[in-house]
């Protein structure tokens, strides 16, 4: 497949750092995409995979050149504060609920996400929360808030881990958790968990990803020119076709905007 060619800019660095969510790494997407970019533009991309909250903190400090994140409210604050510029929509998928096959909360595939959370909480069935200020954790908290419930007690376990480790803990404890579709499709065969919710009609479980450049006026030392090349490449029509072609077991993990 042909790629959009963006010729290197005079003064552009051949190394940049991108902070991104654990889901883009756990899903295998970055291992699929970035070698194509590096081969074409001879710009090496160092990836720091962490929760969205920490990724944006690194960006605020000028420790990275670009971010790829999935928490729209936090992203807007980041841009409005002057730290980020040229926020671009990249892709999306959905959040799922996964849990043990015997389904102790008696979740029905037709249940709305709020009903599912209510069932888990009312029966005090173990739920594993990432509790790491990630986009997934921010989404989880918004769902609890939508049903006016603040989870607490021994059934609600906050682990402070990325998505891959959280899935492992969920499996070990026969619990439930919220997971992004990309990570789930990549790692599900390594667990005994099953997907118990996937409702395309509920906007609350929509999971959009964006790329944002660090404002060089805030942090002149960052590699803005090279980061912009990456941003333009990621959001190009050609690369979005490549994103849509990334599948595991014939299932598409991300859908380009």
C-alpha cells in the first residue's frame, strides 16, 4: 500500500518521543504502524505507554513531543491551557465489559452499561478498576457517576495498573472490568474471561483517540517539526486505511475517523 509522503523538514529531529495510552501498545497497533513511519521518514519514535492522565502530565512538562490519548475532556483542558496544539481525531472503538464465563452478576447481553454496573455493585461482585487516571479509568468513573453511585468496599479493587495487567488480575479473581476493545481482542485468548457487553448504540461507551502536538511556545526544546510529520502521517487518508486493516482473527480493532 502506498503511503502519504511528507518530505523531511529542515531542522527536523530524527528522534521524537510519544506518550500514549497502554491500549495502543497492548493492542499491538503501534508495533504495526510505527515501523512503516520510521522506515519512510527516518525518524525514530520512542514510545512511553502509560495512562492518559500521566501522558498529558508528561506533555505538560515538555518531556514528550506528541501524545496519542483517549480522554476527550482531559484533552480539551490540555489544549485550552496552552500546552497542546493541533488536536486531531484519529480513530475510535468501544469499551466492553468482560468477566467470568459463569457470569455471577447475571449480565444480559441486552443490558445497558448503567444496569450492568448497578448489578455488579448491588451484589458486591468483584470489579477491578485500573485507578490510574487513564482514559479507561476516567470512562469508568463517568459510568458510575451516570448512575449516581460511588463504588467502595472490598468488592471494588483499585489496582493502579495498565490494561493488560488489569485483565490478568480480573481473570485471577473471577471479577469484572471495563476494557477497550483493541486490548481485549489482542489479549482475550490469554484469559478465561468473556465479553458480556458490547453495545454500539450507547454513546457513553464510545472510545475516541486523538493525537496532539506539544506547543513549542511552551516548550521550545521539543521536536515540534518531526512530531508534526508524525501527526500528519497518522491522520492521513493512506494511514487511516492501514489502521482499518489492522485485525486479529479477522476482527477489526480500531476504526479510523
